C-alpha cells in the first residue's frame, strides 16, 4: 500500500507545521498563543489552494492541562480525544472517530506511534526522525497515512483532521508524561 507522508516540524507539537512534497508550503499549522487569562489556545489551520481555514481550536487549562477542542460546531473534551485504554495497560490512547468507531494510537516497540482502526488495521503512524533542516522548519517527525487501509477514508476530511488533532494530543501527553 502507498503512503502519504507529512513532515512535522518542531519538538513541541503545539507550535509546529505539517507539510509534504506534493503541497506548496505548509499543509497544516499549529499556532499557540496566550488567551490573556493564564491559559493558552492552540489553533490548527489547514492551508488550501488560496486560503487558510481553521480546523480546530485547542483550549488548554491553566499550566498546560487538558481542556477542550472545538472542531467546527463540536466541542470535545481533550480527555475524550486521548483516553487511556485500560485494555492495553493504559499505553494506548483511544478516540471516537468521525465514522463513530473507536480508533487507537498505540506505541510500537520500534518507537513508532501506530493508529489502529476499529478492526485492528493500521491506517496511519507517526515516526520521530533525526532533525532535518528545511525552508519551512526543522523536521522532527513524520506522519504517514496508509492510503486505502481500513475503509479507505483516512485521507479525507474530516477524518484526516481528526487524525492530526489526536496525534498532536498524544504527542503532547507523551511529552509531559500525562
């Protein structure tokens, strides 16, 4: 199966960019700013042909705690988007996908972070890489989408957006040992 690979800049996923060689410039951008009340807000933007649109807004609790994500008109607790999976000794994190099924981000012994659909098929994965300097920023990881895997919808919005939103949350939780 072929894969679409997005390079992911920055060690901090809250202030990073995703891009690939078939897009001109950034495909997705995470921008984090203070809300003026002691908390931070991260906005995920997707770059289109001639415009940029907001995909999600992460509203963090004070001191970086997990708050909520707003995607379109839907508000979701960050805890619901990165819920530890008790069936996997809490190493995996699961989330409800747009198709109504539970998907799981699960660490692999080789260091990759694998995304499994509800049938146990890997549909995407994140891999940390040795930093590489590009004109967009220093790349620290790659997000791979396995085209045609599972139901074949992982590359289409809103599904692709959910994968990016939850991968960023998993990386953030892992970075701060949450």
